[in-house]
């Protein structure tokens, strides 16, 4: 049964209202003062409160603002006289949903009940159509409830207690760096975390970046420089995209892991290496070992403790919690107040395959949030690119010169163009082409590509 609280110091009016609402099937509570009203409001949980503007103790709007402060639920309708317009407007600004003029007539009350019914139906409809975002997540956590992600979290807890080397495997955007940081903060929070991306730096530079160098080690080495190995101290050295570490450096790094010491480039002194190593890869290292693009002995060293993060499409239960998490974060970052997401969009997000995994989800939501002004997330389903890369388009194809080219010619031409584009930088070219450095070198040799940079 619907419960109503009537707050009016005019006891005759209160009684009339009580009889009227009881005849409509309401459970009625009556209060003559604000103090009484507040107690009944707190204990009786009314769905509707009829509130007189003029009361003997504090007035209606003041009582309303108190109720709002206390987060007391229930729709509030003011009972007002013409001379109280200002106070009534004030009450509306505080969240009252409607008002009735005194003297009350039955038509006005009937109309009110109809309006309330309609309002309830509308809000139930909206409730059904939209997913309400809960606000309980804290920033920088690993979010998810799938078995896949729970196993990852379990592994993080286990490995954090030991100084073991860790290999994190996962497609792009699955959260490899996040996992590496979490291990670090669980095991050595007050020590340094040094990350280095093996794909983004060229061979020689990568070596200096890792090992550091002594003054005069090579032309341009005008003073000693400390490398990431040394900087990482008793903390963590995070080697991202380890598959791109050149073979010479793989050998050198293997020695560091075995001997737990190293020398700066051009130096003779051995420096102890005490940090934990975490390596990450989005390539299949075992396959690279087979094709001789990755050293088997280094692979075995790294493989002691492997954490594999499954792609998002294999743990769809995580999508809704991630959506909530990112929307809450983006609300703060972008000063938005999105609270709901239409069910059809949420379903589409859960169904989508996410080739770019969590990062792609984050980016799509950022785009939607930037365009959303109200409480409901604005979304364009076209942002989810359903055409997978392998899918053939049926649109017509008219090659240059009438005859399609051989695949090898296309590849040669493309590699040459990319190398021109990167001004001969192999590391960047590898990144763009999505192949490893040894593969690139082999193709350059096989195709006889010569560059004039
Ligand atoms: N389970 C998760 N919970 C919360 N945030 C996550 C989760 N997984 C990934 N993220 C977020 O998604 C983004 C991408 O994650 P991250 O950079 O760690 O991925 P990655 O695997 O290192 O990607 P890449 O291979 O492209 O380097 C980051 O902003 C990260 O914080
Ligand atoms: Mg990464």
C-alpha cells in the first residue's frame, strides 16, 4: 500500500485529507508540527509527503531542506496559499515536485493522484530502460568479477610475496602495465618503479638506456649516465614489449638475470642488480622462440611465473563493472554527471568483441562522455566497428593498371614507404608494421630494400 504523510497544523484540513487519501487506498500518517513530521518521516518511510508551507515551528521549506539533508526519501507536494508564493518557489527549488493551493478541492487532489501515478510509471519505465551506475568503485583498481580477472588478482597477490621474475602476457590494452604496477605496489611500494618500452627505442640507445654508460664510452658520451637497471634499485624494472628486445641485448640481459650484476656501457665495475623484473608481451614468445626471433634461454628465465590476462571478449562479465568504473572516473575528470546508460547501448557494449580490449572500451566511453550533457549517456553505436579486419568487403575493386599486384610486391613497397616515413628508424617501423625487428631485418634482406635517408 502507498504511504502518505500529511503535515498541516490546521487539524480540520488534515482530517479531511486523511479521509480522502484513505478512501483512495493510502496508508495515512498525520503530523501537526515540523518536529512531529520529521519523526514520522524518518520512521514511517512515506512515498508521498503533503507539506503545508506555514507551520507553527519551522516552516515547510525549512523542513524540506532538513529532510533533504538527511536524505529522507519520498516525493514532496506543498500545500500553499496565494500569499506564500515565494516560499513555495523556494520549496520547488529544494526539490518539491508540485504544489496545491488552499482551499483544496477534490478535483485538484484527483489530478494530483493521477499525475503521481504517471510519474511513477515513467520513472519505472526509465528504470527498466536504463542501467543505474553505482558509485562505489575507487580509482586505480583492477576491476572485474570474471574468473579470468580473479585469477589474475590471485596471481598478483601470490607473486607479490616473493621476489620472482614475472612475465605478463596479454593482447594490447588488456591491462599489462596496470598489473605490473599493482605487483610493484604490493611488494615494494616505497622503492622505484622503472618502466621501459623495448619497442620504442633503437638498439644502441636502448642499451644505454638500460645499462647506463661511462664518460667516453662512445662519441657523445660526455659524462657518465645512470641507466634504468641502476635506477630501479630494490624496486621494479618493467620491460614492456620484451619481444622487441634485440637479440644482442637479450643475451646481455640474460646475464644480468643470472648473475644479478651488470656493467655500465664502457665500464668495468660490476654493479649489483637487486630489482624485480617484470616483462610484458602481446606477442606469443613461444612462437618467437621457434622462429629464432627470441632466445630460448631468456624465455625460460622469464617464464618462471606467467600471468596471462585474457582478452576482454573472453570475460564479458567484466564489461559492466568496467563501464561503471570508467564513467565514475570520467564524471570527475570531465565534470559530467552521467548516472545512467540506456540498456540497448549497454547490451551493445557487452556484445562487442573489443579488439583493443579495455583501452578501447575506455576510449569509446571517453568519447561518449565528452558528448553527453545530461544524466543519461549519449552513445553512437557506429563507434563500435563491427567489421573485423579479416572480413571481405563486397565493394568493387579496380586495381591500378587493370591487374592486381603480387602480395610480395605490395609488401616490399609498403615496408619501403614505412621506412621512408620513419626516416630509417627500425624501431618505429616495426611498431607501425606490427612485426619484430628480426622479421623486419629479414624482409629488408629478402626484398633487397635499400634506403637513401
Ligand atoms: N581490469 C582493469 N580495471 C581497471 N582498469 C583497467 C583494467 N584493465 C585495463 N585497465 C585500464 O585500461 C588502460 C589500458 O591498460 P594498460 O595500459 O595496462 O594495457 P596494456 O596491456 O599495457 O596495453 P598495451 O599492450 O597497449 O601496452 C589503462 O588505462 C588501464 O588503467
Ligand atoms: Mg602497455
